């Protein structure tokens, strides 16, 4: 008999085609009368369209969202929100914009809505990662959970293929770590498996036919499920590695996930056989890690950290930071092994699946350690 705790979510989800037209009604349902629109510099025109749609309920637009949620950007956004009398925020974009929205909500208590344009999935989580002075800190904070998320498949039809691929693999990473999470539950396991099936089915089609509406809907559906899983159960080694690499070296978020995922799966494989079997079900191959690596390669995703701008000299530093305040992981986190997998990821080499016998050699080092605030992140 399984024992588990399952946590439901409070976020309302509106999914479909053309659903962005419902944003004014959804904002009104929350009692929002002064909505601050958030976006990156590249989405200013789209934000202007939403401002027109909101009409008098639009308080203004802050177009400076940036990767890894720099604290200095958040401080400017909070000041702007107060200056325009905003009573809510609407994040239009991917993980960078949603991260800024959460950071504003943490400091002001303003309710949040989102209109995602990528497959990041962070809009479904109470997880906030912020970067200050070159260090990224990630916390689970119920107060940053979004109130309403409107998924409009139409907004993803023009998402460039290269961005779609890495964003989709980023979503797959959420699902993968949900399969072997410390607080895994049967519902999350089912949702994670369904997310992998949807994404592995959709991404190859999108790579060939970016305007395929059915594949786009499948990918967005998978990203929603994967994000929901990430918000329900815990993160492990993969997310810790990516947070360190992003915060320390400024590497692009989704691309980093795409490179690192097969290597961490190879490392965790001996300690998570059920998870590996489910991954292999979605990606048939000699093993789950190789299946992920080959899948990313076929889609043209990056496979080497050096191609993302990481210096080779940073491998040792990153391994040390990963081992500090480590997240819980199904396999004990050994700094030497992390350095080895990062070395392969830096060079773009394929993952190496280690044997289960190695588990005993690294003992219980960091087996039960967690980072404050992300034990269930």
C-alpha cells in the first residue's frame, strides 16, 4: 500500500484557442481594475495589444523582464507598479516574465494573472528563483502562486522553432524530476508521464511544421501538466544544477535544461528505476538518458554547455556550488560525480549511465539534505 500526500492547486486555468480575449473578464472576476502588464523588451507590441483589450483597466506596461529574475529589475518594477497605482499584474511571456510577476507579488501582495507564450510552465508553480550579485536563490512561497492562467494556443504558433524545442525540453525536465521526487505521489506520476508523452509527440512535429495547431496545443498541454507537477512535488539535482549554472554564469535557462537533463538522468538512473522505465516508455532507446540525449539532438537542441557561453574553468566551481545546500536527490550527491557529469555536459559528450553498485561507494553524503524553502519546491 502506498502512503503519500497530494496537494491540490488553487490556480484557475483557461485553455484553448483565442482565449486571450477572456483576460479582461478574468481580471474583472478577481476584482482587478488597474492591471500592470509585464513583458520582455521583445514582447512590447503584444503587450500593447493586450493593453488595448483591457482598455481602462490597463494601468501601464513594464517591459524589462529578464532571465533569472534579477533583484534590481524587480525593484524598478515594484516602484513603477506603485507609481501607476496597480492593483494586479499580468505576465505576458515565458519564465522570465512570470518570475518577475512572482517577485512583484512577493513584495506587494498583488494578485497575478498570466498569459504564457512559451512552454516554461513556471506559471503553475509557487516557486520563485531570484538572482542577486551572481547567485540564484530558489524558494517555494505559497504567496507567489498565480490566481489565473490563460493559455492561448494561438500565441505559440509564431514561437520560433529553436525556442520551442528548448522550451519544450525544459518542460520535460519538470516532468522527469517529478517522476522521482522525494514527495512523489501517484497523481503527479501520472501527470508527469502524460506530459512526457504529449511533449515527445508534439516537439518533432513542431520542428518540421511550426504552424501545426494540433501539435502546438499538445505541447502547451504537456507544458501545463509538467508545470503543475513541478508545483506539486519536489525538485532534485537537475534543477539545482541548472539554477547554479544560470545564476553563476548567466547561461540561458531553457537551453541549459536541454543540455543538462540527459546527464542528470544518467546519474540518477540506478536509484530511480520506476522513473527511468516511464521515461523510456515515452522515449524508447537503450536507456532513458540516451533516449533524452538523442531526442534533443534530433530536434537540433544544444548539447554542450560550452556553446552556451560557460567557461571550462567554471566546471569545478559549479560542482562545488551544487553540492552546497543540495536539494534532496534520489541518489546521494557526490561532488566528484557532479563534476564528471558537468565535464561531459560542457564538452557535449553523451551521458554515461553508471551502475547501481556505485551508490554504496558514495555512502549517504547529502542524502537527506535540502535547501531551506525548496524541500517541496
